[in-house]
C-alpha cells in the first residue's frame, strides 16, 4: 500500500538546538499536512502545503513541500520545551481520500 | 473555540464484547472520520463518513466495525466482537469541506483496552 515514512523516528535535542523531520511518500501527494501530537494528546493541525516547492513559516517552524510533491520537511529553529511531542506529516497518496499519516518523529527537548 | 468531543475517555472491555465509542463533531462540519492509534505507533485511517454514508474505509475497517450518525450530533463507532488487537486509542475527527484539503479537527480520543 501507499507509504508515508518519516525520519528520524526519535530526536533528542538540547533546548535551543534546531530540529528537522523529513517526510517521504512513495507516491505523489496533492498536498501535505503537518500535525503535532503532544504526549497523551490528540493530533493538532499545524499547516497545509499545496504547491510544488512551497515554503511556509510559522514563527520558529519552517515547512517545505518538495518539487516533486513526494517529500516534505519541518524545521524548528531554537527548540523550546513546549515543542515536545510527535510530529506527523499526512497526505492523500494514490489519489484516494484517506488521510494517511506518516510514521511520525518524536521530539524530546532537554534543558 | 468549537471542539470535537469523545466519550468515554477510557473503555475497558472483555474480548468478544461489543463496544460503542461516541463522538460529537463540530456542529457545522459535514465530514466525519475515525482513526486508530496503537500505543506508540502512527495514526491510522479507519473510515470517513458523509451524508449518512461511508465514503471510504481502510482494510482495518472490516465487518466487525460499523459507524452511525444516529441523530444530528452524535457519530458512533461500534466494534461488534472486540479482539485483543483492537486495544488502541480511537480518535474521531471532523472537517467542513470535502476533498483532500482542509484541516481535520481531532477529538481527545477514547482509549480502548480489551482484556
């Protein structure tokens, strides 16, 4: 089936360090969404990217959608303890309407 | 701010029993979803529902699962005969628009434990 993979699976950083998670789909995506799930919480929508090569910023977060619309990245500058959680990309591979989540990257931030 | 609600927050049941998980989507939303997340794993799509019909379902959503919108507010997921491997967090989600764009709003989830 269609796969959406993320690397790394886990990332531990010191507060103030940068963090990046990469998302790769086996098929072209019409758009890519990013969600954050705090420990014990539910997924919360962060952003949606639609255009090839699109870059969007939200404060310290930068999201990028690849030219081929098969990969995406989320970069956090100067992490804070409030950034702790699991970051999932999600898309609709294969032309269907099933939102398929990536495998997720769990971020831990240490003081 | 409107939010999706789910009850119960935690359900413990014995293998073979039926469970019904309940969700109240955001009131003006038209598209409803159920997802499953096994502990420590990714969020998996189960089913989408629109206009009182299932729009799409995954391979996970077999004959043991059913969904219903019994009234104007509730959206339920029923598992007829639970198995140990059904133990997971179940999230309901809703959104306003059709198609492959737009934010899905997730509820806080129901943790199902099958013993």
